[in-house]
C-alpha cells in the first residue's frame, strides 16, 4: 500500500478547534490542501482524513456528514466544499472521533476527504427535486467513487469491509450502494454490512434495487442498518424532518428489532459523552432508550442530550447531530457481532 498511516486523535481535533477559535485558518489548511482538477489523487495522504495501520482482518470505509454548513451560505461560495475549507476539515476530523471511531476496535478505518455538497446547495436541490440525489451525483460522488476505486485497488487487499456514514455521508453511502456496487458486485460480495445512520432508507429503495437487503436482526450480514433518531415531540407532531423520507425503515439500535418492541436504557452499553472540563469524550449514560415508530419509520428516544439546532431542517425535537454518540457502544458491539457472523459462514 502506497499510503502511509495517518491517524486522527482527540488531541488533533482539540488543537484545531482552538486554532480556529483564534482565527488560525492556517492550521486547517495544514491538515488539508486545495485541489484543482476532475478528481483528487487519492494516492496522496492529504486526500484522506485517516489512513489506518492494517492490524485487523476487516476494513471500514467511512463517509462523513455535512460539515460545509455556515460558510456555504457566504456570497460566492461554491456548491461543493474545497478541500481546504476549514469548516469542512474540522467537521470531518471531529466526526472521526464521535462516529467513525466506533468501528476502529474491529476494523481498519479509512476515511477520505471529499468535495461534499454544501448545506445550502443540498437544501436548494432538495427543494427543487424532492431529494438531494442530484447534489450527490456530481462532484461529491465523483470524489467518493475515485476514493473507493483507489481503496479497493491499492488498500483493501481482498479483505471484507463495512461501509458507513452519517447524514449526507449516509445519503452518499446509500447512493454508492445503489450505483457503485451495482457495477462492482464482486466487491459488494465482501461487504459485511452498511451502516446508513441518519438518513432514510425506504421500502422503495429496496424494491427498486433488489441487490439491497435491510437487516432483520443483530448479526445478519450483507445488509443495511439504518435509523433516524427523534424525541417524542417530533413524533407526536409528525414534524418535518429532511432526513426522514416517506416509507423509511429504522432498526432499533439496542435490541436490533424492526418492530415496536421497547428497549429500555438499561440495554444501552454506553453513550459517548463530552467531558466539557477536559474537552475529551468519555463513555457515559444519558438515558438513551429506543423504540421504533413504524408509522414514521424512526427510532424514538427519551435521552437527556442536546437536540439538533436546525429546527427548519430536522424539526423541533431531533437527535440527528448525535445519533452515533447516543448508541456508541451498541454500534461498536454490533459491528463486532456482524463481523464474527460473516467470518463464521465464510
């Protein structure tokens, strides 16, 4: 493998946050670079958020969520984030710590930078077309396709893999499942699971793409695992939530059931909680229970955690921004179980 290991740490994210607070955009650019051309050269380590040391028998390819947000509304801002956009760089690194790290105990975690759609452009596309696929299909998918090609041809070495994401990263993961893997079924056969968390996977998706299968329990493989997490108010008001699509399916991240069987917080193996004094994430208990609401296709929780800020996009009571953190240790445990199940039948 040509790439050298490049590992994300909590200290790196903390240092970058402090630099950005002081107006030090140079720190962000030191972790990324401006790239002009049709697609990034993924043989360069600068194109990756993380390149792991290969110590496990399974990989994870993780696609981060929308972090090109506020700056995407600036006058003249491009539709897709440049690689040196400080907001995106910081968001991608921070999301490794809160989300992608859930897979690192069981897998080698690869995370590419990509020129993602800005939240302004994604919202405009959704308003015009009813979904964000047109925003994904251009520059963003071109980058992710190039990253996947490089990963499979130079890094994967024939190992089984997980593909995962959150929010726009999950929308992209779903887009990849529908399109990229339809053209690369030989690679798709090695997929342990796809964690499409924080973006709707619908019954129509499964009907239109027969090679896609949704999980039915805690250890089936070659399947999609997906949910969107809301507090009761969103459910009671049937509030608009841009990531909850008509016909969405959610699986319960505590008991891994598709029905409305309630899972109390006692079944939660641990949430990822920020120790604000130490500026470090730790495992804690925020009372994150879980119950699927079939009529809405979401998971409802009474967790004591911050609600999503963007009420116009996610409704008044969504936990969209901390879905990995609420069920962090259960995701970690589930990935290990699916890997073991995959190995048992191979």
